[in-house]
């Protein structure tokens, strides 16, 4: 079993190895450190130093003052507001929106390298696989029906918070995730962005590879 820091470390180190292999230095990883309690910032954690020492990894701190200026609860956690901060502060043509305890599979990274060409589509993986600390599969998202009929399956709304890949142009045009939903009612924010893109004729491309989630 891993604690939260160890989960982040294992996942991000795995992803860096694959990104270095297929994208060399042509990528960045952005951490959004949302109003860290007692200034326990991720980039200062000793277990994560080897990650944050990499030139391609950067940390953006959303301070208590910034949270209060937005009129938000300073003790709340606003995941999709944070992801919007990452979208706005990225430099790449394409942005993968994910979580720090998600591991990319090699098949998925190869597909990102070879198939990520259309700036007017969005890309989704086939499954989110929940895995244990040995990366053994525990569950294959039951929310992914394989009947080819469910619109959620076609769009890729289940677990879209773990893997949504689109051009920055597309995400900015869609104004990112909704920021009108209050903390505690954010569960539909991730699928809401997918639905908004789909309804604006930004169509999904489904990869065969999977995202692995450390359970």
C-alpha cells in the first residue's frame, strides 16, 4: 500500500520515463498545488525532489489569498478550478488533463505520439484500469459498457477526469471546466467538458491503450 505522496511518486516517475522515451524534452508536467495547508507544498517534499528537479516539471501554487479573492471556501478543494489553472498556464499545443496518481501505459503514450494530430478532435482512452501497488488489475471500469450503443461510451465521459486529451485551442474555446459549480457538487464537471466539446462538433478519437489508476 502507498500513501498519497508515494502514489504520486510512483505514477509520475513512470510517466516521465515514458514521456522521455517518446517525446524527449518536448513536454511539460504541471502540478497545481491548491491552497496547501500549512505550506506543505509538493515541490518541497523530500520524496518528490527528483521529480521537481526536472526541467520539464513545474509547480503552480494557488494561494489562500487567490482562493479567497475568488470568493471560494479557503478550506475547500476545487479540483476543476485547479485544472483550469493548468490549462491556462500550459505552453503546449495539446494538453492531457489527468490526476497525479494515474499511470500512462506504454501503448497509450505510443498512440499519443503517433495519432495526436487533429487539433479539432479530443482523445480518450478505452478504459481506466484500477490497479494495486504491483500494477495488477483490480477492476476495469464497470462504467464503460462494451455494447457500442451508450452515448457515454462513445463520448468517453466515464473517468474522463483521469484522461482527457485535446488541443489547447479547443480547451480555451470551450472555456475549460465550469467554474459555476460549488465545491462538493463537482462530480459532473469532468463529463460536462466532454459533453460541451461533443455538442460543439469536437468529436472523440478513442485510443486502444488504458490509463492505470493506483487504487
